[in-house]
C-alpha cells in the first residue's frame, strides 16, 4: 500500500515561532503555489504576521525560497490565505486583516493575479468595513457548478457586555471578484452568546444536486451543518452531523477520481464541554453519499504530544495535498494549544490510502 509522505515546509524558529493557516493552489502548468501566515513577533492569534509564499515545480519535492506574498498592513496582522483558480485563468486570493487583540475587528480582503501569480492587484475589502466584521478560515474558496466563486465566512458582532456572537454565512461573486455579495440572513448553533453557543470557521462543499453544505465549527462537541439551495444566497437552520470534534475547523473536498467526499478534521471527543482541544488526532473520512454518512475513518496523524490543526485540502491527480499546523500542547492546561513552536506541515497522500 502506498503511504503518505510528510514534510515540514515552514519550520518554527526563534525568529518565527509560528507558521500556520496555509493554502495550496495547483496551477494548470503543474506548479504549486503555497501561501501561509508567517509570525514574526509572537505566536498568538493577534501577534504580528505577514503572508509568505513558495513555489514548487516538482510536486513538492523541492520548493523555491520563501517570498513576500503580502506585507502586514493590519494593526495586528494579515492571515488566513485562500486561493482559487477562476474560470478566466486568473488566481483569486483572499486574506484576513486583524486590527485588535480580540480578533473581533477582522476584515476580509480580495486580490487577484492575471499572470500566474507573478504580480497581484491591490487588495480591496470584500465587504463594508463600517458595518461588517468577520472572516473565513484558510483555504475556503469553492467554485460552484454555476461558475460562482463562494467563500464561507464567520460574522462576528458584539452582544451585551463584551461577549461576541458568531454566525455563519457566505460571500460570493459572479464577476470574477469585481463585486461581492453576502448571504441574506445567517445561521448559528445553540444560544448565541452562551458559553457553548455560536458558529464559526465553516468549510463548504457542493452536493451533486447543487445544494451547498456548510460544515461548522461549534462548541457542542460535534460538527454541525447548514445548507443553501440557492448558491449561498440564503442558508437553512443548522443541524448536528454527529461527527465528534472539539471547537476546531474541518476541511472537506471532492476527490476528482472517485467523486466521493473527503473530510479532514480532529475526530475526537473534546477534553471538556466547549473545549478547543484536543486537536489530535488528525482524522480523515470518506462519504459516498454526498455527506449523508461517513466511513473509512483513518488517522492521518495519530494521537501524540503535538496538535495538528487548520487543515487544508486540494488534489493533484490521485494525490491529496493536506497542509496543517503542527504545534505544541500546553503541559499545564491539558490539551490546550498554545501555538508556540508551530510549523507548517504538508502531507502528500495517495487517494487510495483513504480507502484501504
């Protein structure tokens, strides 16, 4: 049986204590473009970070020197890069700008390249920054069968006091990123503003009948879902998938050679209600019926003394490319990820491995 190959593609160091939230794009000429968040002044979510990139022309065997993809122009950082190849051949890119230590003041920006990633347009906000705050996680673009480019997002707003409520909705464009629309209405999970309420960091896939499904990070110990019958313009109420998970995001994609869905997430019961840990193991599963049921559960990264989190997913032929952040687990607060000494890891996995 062919086995996965694992490589650290951006290693933690004294200068850069966190490399995280990556995205890989496979271009038509065979090159891979990797982007990620490089932290340079701390390792917390609101620490200073810029976006870096690398190229590979040999399917990940070697990489170019890192280059600056986007300098930090936020009050805290820029992070959560997403890539997509648009129908005209241009490369779409989104990212998040964070302007405060709570990450409440976070905004989504868009830019694109018409020359294969050599140069980029100025980055512009995708939403009204005066009234809307929120963001997608990394590697979240999805091109629908209609040609629409969609990105699932978290909307944050303040409730009474200092607690933030979180909801899920979509941003979408029908004109190659020139203009963006937001879903009319949004969905959440549980009681918004409560210790276990709220919905965040959704992943998304399109069923064969055109229904768009949002797989949602929650604090309830399982992944929840919501659906849209109109390409993200409106969303249903949320429901429980029954898939165990801490408060951590998943990623999902359709395997080109089989048409089945592949899910990657931390498939484990949370350490306690509402917990974001443990973020180990890193689990995979297959669905042959558009997400109604899941099987072929396997651990890509077994339980260990490291966290494996914020996975990404793309395909190059019969190989799945999965990047994820590999970080420390706090030795005092059991299963708590502290993000110190976090490296970006790439798994190149033969598709057959998920079925064996």
